[in-house]
C-alpha cells in the first residue's frame, strides 16, 4: 500500500532507499542488493549519475550497441545506439551493409530554425497591440543582448520576433512567436531565457504604453521544429536491389506499396513510424539528446497535413528506386549531457565529433535505415523470423539457460524457426 511522505527530497540517498524498501519493497528480500548492485564503484562517477536527476536510488542500465558500415555522403560511420529492444541494432547494421555497396545514404540539412513563444492575453484592440509591438520589438531584442551576445559571436541568436493574433481560436490570446539559430546547442535554455526576457520587457513597456493590461501566461520554446529539417535518402537501380532469392522488381514494387499504405492508413503509419523511431531514439539517446522532445516534434510533423502519416516515402521512376525521409530534428552536440556523461562523450567521439547539423543527418539516416530493414523483412520473410532470431538470447536468459544449453540451442535454431514455444520446448528437451 502506498503512503504519502513529506520532505522525501531532503533525505539522504540511503534514507530514501530505506523508506522505499520499508514502504514498497518490504516483501522483496534482496531489494537493497538489487538497487546497490548497479551503483558504480567509482564514487565520483556515481555521484555524477546521482545528480543528473532527483531522488536517485540506483542506475538503470540500457545497452550501448554500435552499427557499423554506414556510408553517409561518402563518409563511413559507425553509429552508436542505446536501446533495450533486440534486433534494432542488427537491422540498422544490415541496412547499412546493404546500402554501402549501392551508393550509401545521401543527406542534406534543409533548415535549422528553432521556435519559442511568449503566450499572453490582451483584452484591448488588436490595432493598439500591433502599434505597440512595432515600437517595442527592437527593445525586446536589445534587452536580451546579455543573453544573446555569446551566441551572436558564434553566428547564432534571435532571427525574428512576430506578433501573432490567435483571438479567433481563443479570446484575447496572442503570441510573441520568435525564431532562433542556436548552432550546435539544442538551445532549450538559451531560447527559454530569451523568451522570459522578452516577456519581462514586453509587460513592463505595455504597462506604460497600452490602455489595457497585458497578462503573460507563459514563455517556452516549442519542440515542434518544422523549420529545423533534415532529409535522408537512398536510391539505386531497381535491379541492384537483387539479393539471394529476392526478385528486385517484385521487391521494389511491394516495398513502395508498403510505404504507400503507411502514407494513407494511420493504424499502419504509427507502427511504421515506431520502427523509424527505433533508430532515431537509439542514436538520440546515445548522444545525450532529449528523445522526448524529438519524439513529440517528429510525430507532430507526421500529422502536419491533418492526418497522421508515414514519415518515409518511396518511388520507382525510370527504373530507379528512391526511398527518403524528411524530419524535424533539434539536436545538440554541446551543452547538456554531451559534456557530462562519459559514454555520451565517447559516442560523439565514435561519430568523429559531429556538429549538430552532422548529427541531424546521422540520426535521420539511422531512422531511414531502420525503416528499410523493417519493411524489407515485413515484405519478404515477415518480421518474426529475424526479430525472434535476435530475441533468442533474451528467451534463453529468461529460462536461466547455462552456457552449454545456449550453445546447443543456438546451433539448433540455425536451421529452425525461432518461436517462444519452440525455444521452451528445446530447453525442456535438453533438460530432460
Ligand atoms: P539476417 O539476414 O538473418 O542476418 O537478418 P545475417 O545473419 O544474414 O547477417 C546480415 C547482417 O545483418 C550482418 O552482417 C549484420 O550487419 C546484421 P555481418 O555483421 O555478418 O557482416 N546482423 C547483425 N548485427 C549484429 N548482431 C547480430 C546480427 N545479425 C545480423 N546478431 C535481421 C537478421 C534481424 C538483421 C533482419 O531480419 C532484420 O533486419 N529484421 C528487421 C528487424 C527489425 O526491424 N527490428 C526492429 C524491431 S521490430 C519493430 O519494433 C518495428 C516494426 O514493427 C516496424 C514496422 O512495422 O515497420 C517492425
């Protein structure tokens, strides 16, 4: 039974664990051992992890894998991926290997503008507000100079501020809609600081110059970044899609049809895009970026035309198969976890220290590769064959298989289809 607690945040880590065990885990004999076995023996490193979030009691491990053989704009990459789901890294690797001999991935950053808004209400005439905004706009930018001057030195900063009238949708509701260039920073802190300064100046000036009061509701960046856009693409002659027993024409046509289904059918589009996010999230996480922001922005983009749809597209034209995707991605390669988490630093090193534009391209490629691999399986063997082949080790671990049992069973499933029940049967046969 749950109990309420006051002052929990002020307890020491040990006291928090004791409270947790007493109130939630009293039946679990070795709860403390489970929590502490994931602590790092290097106390400084553990403290670093403890301080990433609040009320930390342990570390939650996710595997860091790497997918080699990605050729992106003629440069070879090994892509780090942090993910718990089996077959994702294998699928990315397989797609990378497939495309490395077919021209590789081509990518392009289309734009890098980020957005933030001050949401406010004004009960007076719009014309008064419009005139006031024209007068105050330069002061908004000037007052934010202490925040923007370093970013400006590097070539970024505030690009524009617009007044948006949203009163048709909500009474008295307006926005200061601002665009920013934040270069290699994801920019959340920079944008939010600028917005809060805009709000301060705007409100103070309004008090002196407008007949009615401005009420600031909130100032916050938007994770919807349709003007921070990257494109990734693969293409080759249809006959070059040939592999083993796969007929290239049938494969290309079925593949394009599968993408078209995801374009028009939301039930399919969600799963299709989930597969893309397998790749995207894994690289976003490995490189210390905010996958929730990326997820929210990308799914909003997938619905930008009024219906949730596929993020990827495919066509066959004049015997050429082309498969591509354009997605919004606001990523950072400086600041945040990128300079704090030792594994994030290492992941960025594996990628040859990309700037944020290069990282956008790498992440987009991981998403496209993932979708290619999934669709390739779905339209040929079916997903279960490869997925279950990769999942085999998880099932064996669930049944505490010994090394000897694992070796025998892996050998057995080289020539047999992996299903959960077939693996259980194989374990039972060995153990009898
Ligand atoms: P395969 O043909 O059996 O693999 O594919 P293979 O043993 O012939 O090896 C070929 C290459 O695949 C390897 O080359 C690796 O690159 C990679 P090599 O290293 O030998 O030069 N590979 C591996 N890499 C690392 N560890 C491994 C490994 N095995 C192969 N153990 C594979 C097997 C799973 C790759 C294939 O069946 C596949 O791509 N399946 C798709 C799996 C997938 O999409 N998983 C995502 C999870 S399912 C999901 O959530 C999304 C979904 O619902 C989305 C949607 O509906 O669109 C499907």
